[in-house]
């Protein structure tokens, strides 16, 4: 296929390379052309605007940060909608608000252009290994057409429902995962408060019913205090803003998620936006220090 790709960050660059190596003709656009130099050297083409990219491609994949970024790429004067031909598809793999996904799907439908929201879970490692979990919203026909591409990028691909449903599933994923990170941090803090070796506690828990991918990966980062690599906490903070906005709009009670969001807020205030989310442990440590200082 003739594919376009926008969003050459920690995950997107690996994903674009997988598509290129699978034999597809891939072209890219980026706000800073320098960020595309390595994949252009690998054989990808370059387009000067999102509209130009859309004119040359059957499907354009976006992997960017936020709802506003996707909406801008689609609707700006030189955006994707200005270049897409009827029958083309915008496959968005970013994590954005469900309402944004539904709104863009409706705009594209008016122009005869397809839409899928297909956010992913697995982080940079999953993108590098092509083992991402992919949650898809959109109509069945568009999903079927894009499925061979999704198979290149992911290990588990599930169509959840209509446009926006993929983003709802991703919000649920983030809610469970980050709550588990917070629970792991609280467990490590409790162990430390008792003078117990957190590494040994984690090793014991990994053999029982508390074992999880979060405890394996994030727990290790807490034990080694390696908060500089992984998934930026600012991204999970952004995701929680999305899901708490959904909760507010729908009147859905999410009491645990609300507390975790406040912990993420505290981590942002501590300057932890670009730390791994395992750094939620430092928020608990700071709370303990304030308690000790107050006597």
C-alpha cells in the first residue's frame, strides 16, 4: 500500500519502520524534518505538508500526543482532509478523547474518507517488538481494510465498536494500569517504612496472585530508582485528564481513578513530567517526609 505516517517519536518511528520493512511504500511528514532523517535514509519518502501526504497515500497513520494535535493535523488549511481523496483512510493510533475521534469520523464521512481510532498499549518496547495491543474503533469495512497493517504492528488486535470505542477501551486500559502503578508504589513505600527490602518484597509478590506486568516492569524501576527511562508520566497525566473528563460528562463514578489523578498531579508539580510513571513512588516519599518534619 501507499502509506503516510505522522508522529515519529519513541513509538511512531519503530512502527513506521515495521511498515516500511514489510514492503509498503511509506511517506512521512513531521513538524521538524530532522526527526524524519533516519527513516528517510531507510527509504521513506518526504512530503512537505499533511495535505500533500494525504494526496499521495491510501492510508495515513498518525501517532501523536493529544486530541488537539490530531484535530489540527486533520483540519488545518493544509491538513489531511484537504488532501485526502474519497476512499482514503485516516488511521489514528494516538490516545485522544473519544469525542474527538467521533467528531473527526463524522467530518471524514462527509468527504467519503474512512476513519479508525486505534490507540495502543505496550509502550516503546511493544512498538519496537511489534507486539502492541491495539484497540480499534470504526466501521467493520474500514477495520478489515486496515487489519493487515495492524497485524504488522501488534500482537493483539480487537475491534471494540464504532468510532470512539477504541479510545474508550484505551481509557479503561490506562485507568487500570496507572492505578496498579500507584498500588505498587504504595506497596514499596509500606515495605520501606517497615525497614523491609523492597526488592525482596517484589520478588516474593511476583510469585503470587499480585504478580503483574506492572509489578514486573514498574516495580523494578521503583526498586532500582530508575525513573529516567520508560513512558513519560506527562502522557499518563494527559490520559487521566481524558478519562476523568469522560467520567464528568457521563456522571460515571471513578473514585480510585480520581485519587490516582491527584497523585499524578502531584508528580507533575514535583517536576516529574518526563520521569517514568513509576516515579509516583517519590510523591509518597515526599508525603512521608512532610509528615516526619511536622512531628
